C-alpha cells in the first residue's frame, strides 16, 4: 500500500493540464481511473481481519487526494469526523462507481 500512496502523492503534486481551473474531461477521466485502480489495489491487499479503521484510512487518503486534485477548493465533508467508520467506508466505496460525463462527438 505504501507504493500506491507514494504514487498518489506524486500525482497530487504534479501539474496536470488545466484550463483556468477547469480540467479537461480526458484528464479527469484518467485521474478517476487511477483512483479506482489504487482503491482496487487496496482491496486486494486487505484480509478478512483487516480493521475497518485501516480500510477507511487507506481509501480516505486516495479519495481525498483525488478530490483535491480535481477540485482545488474541495474540502472534506464538515461532518466527516462525526460519522461512524461504517458510514465513512460506505461513502468512500460509493465513489468507486463515479464516472466522467459522456463525451459527445461532433
């Protein structure tokens, strides 16, 4: 998991092509695919006895770094630290289903 975190940190610090704060759909799609890949790697390294706190911590780092990259002004939900770990995990897993808008060919 350490390697995935190092790569995600590198990606969050690198400069992606931006057009006045608006991400190109291809760039956004690539970032979301990377997020999903790292989340899948995290799931593959989990065992049945992996504590839920560890699952949340790993997914939170990946998802929050991705959101911050996509939306520089993004802030974590204000109620985040009052939620149960089960609810946090549910919300983080929901983001694995996120996709970019369909590109219309002209």
